[in-house]
C-alpha cells in the first residue's frame, strides 16, 4: 500500500490510531520537482532505518518513493476514472459573492454580458425590477463560480475537465435546437434544463455533488 500524509502528525500514537490494521509498503515523498541524487540516498537511508526498527505498521520490504506532483496527477486521474477520487468544492473565493455590478461593468460590451442580461429579462418577464436584477446577479455569480471551478478541475483532473467540456458543448448544441421548438414558459424551461444537466453531470466520474451543482448552474447561465 502507498500512503500520502497531507499534514504533519502530532505523535506516533495519532499515526497508529489512524492506520488501524493497515501496513505501509510505500511512503510517497512528493515534490514539485527534484534533480539531486543525494535526495535518493537520503530516502534509502531512512527506509533502511525503518526496516531495521520493524515497526508494526510497515511491511518488511517498506520503501520510500521520491516522486513529483505529475506522478500524483496520473494516479489521481486513474482513481477519478473509477470514481474513487472525486473533485469537489469546499469554499469559493470571496470575489464570487461580489461579482455583480463590478463584473458587468468590467465586461460591458461582451456577448456574454448581453446574453446574461437577455436571459434575465426573458426568464423574469412579468416580475419586478428587483426580482429581475436579483436573478441577473445570481446568474453572474453562477457564471463566475463555475468558471473558477472549471479552471480548478482542468488543473486537478484534466481528463475529467475534458469530459465536462464535452458534455457542456453537447448540451449547448441541444439547447440551440430546443429553444426553437420548446413550448414551455421560459422560467420552466430554465428549471428543466438545469435539472437535466445536473443529472447528466452526476454521471461523470471524478466530480462531487457540489461541483456538479456549480458546473450545471454555470452552463445554463452563459
């Protein structure tokens, strides 16, 4: 078994409690890059010390692997394909919460801004100006949040990103056709589209529920 520890442990007792019956075969020492043979010598020295001590939670052939972040990425991709690793979202930057009027002004003239404004006007037709503006602000935040998450996924699990983009592109093509034939009122059509795309994204291995929600909202907003 290979084990990666993301944060320092306070003591040996904490490590033993965490491991339970697990026995470590490989300890991955992850670096952004390395080109110093002395590092390998140091790793061999430390793994020999561990073997000689024969701790309860290591195998007899315990070794230390010096690897780069790229190698971790390959392993992560494999796990994501099997749905054993899921990219998900804990927190979003504070800028997402304020991405409304400022963002609109900074991007004035872009087709995206025109499209967002048009959607808000059509979907919130018959509603008060306050409701319409609130809906527009929500779409701007959804677009901003989704763009950030797409960028993170591209860096974290590129193959999952490619699958999400394929589905997003396919969905946009379907919507172009549906907009011409759909007989639902705009608000209902928007809700049904969002629901259907969420269900589709849940079928993509490697992304968690909150990421799915944010990505679906981004797709229907732009």
